[in-house]
């Protein structure tokens, strides 16, 4: 299986950035069965290519820090990820909105805000 990671925006020293760096690092250490493709922003930088391996990286047309008003438009209009769909079995996204992709997608939501009572309803046995 080929699993795509959408790392836009690429944030090396943030909580989310460290989460997906560690997830990726440990997955490739223990998983010898699957292949991984990493989709990066236009300005991800050399460090990202060294860490993830240049052969795994695909650069999209999406800058890592577009203005909040232009971000949804930038991510929806870029078809770089969709063009790779024939060889991507599952796409793992770490931020919202999700890029244009008609295959299977997993979205990891960080910093989920909730009302205190709602959480008790969900997790109270």
C-alpha cells in the first residue's frame, strides 16, 4: 500500500510538526511493507527533503503560510495530490481543509475544542 502524508503547512518546530515527524520516523522504522509519499508545500526547505527522503517527497503548489483567506482556495485549486491518486491508496492529512483527493482519506484533528459536558457524554462509560 502507498500512503500519502499531506504535510501542509510544514511546521518543523511546532507541536503538530513534531507529531507528524515522529509518526513518520517510527512508521518507516517498523513498517517495511508499505511505501510513503510525502506532499510538501512550495517552501518546505531542504531540511524537509533530508528528513523525509527526497525520493518520497512531492512538492505541491501550495505555500505553507498563505493568508487565512486564501488558504482554502489555494488548497482546493491545487491538483498535485489528485494527480498522484492512482498510486496513493490512502491519504493522511494533518490539517483542514483537506486537499482535492477522490480516494480514501484519514484526517488527524489536533487541538480539538469541546464543551466540558460534551466530552463527558462521549467518554463516560
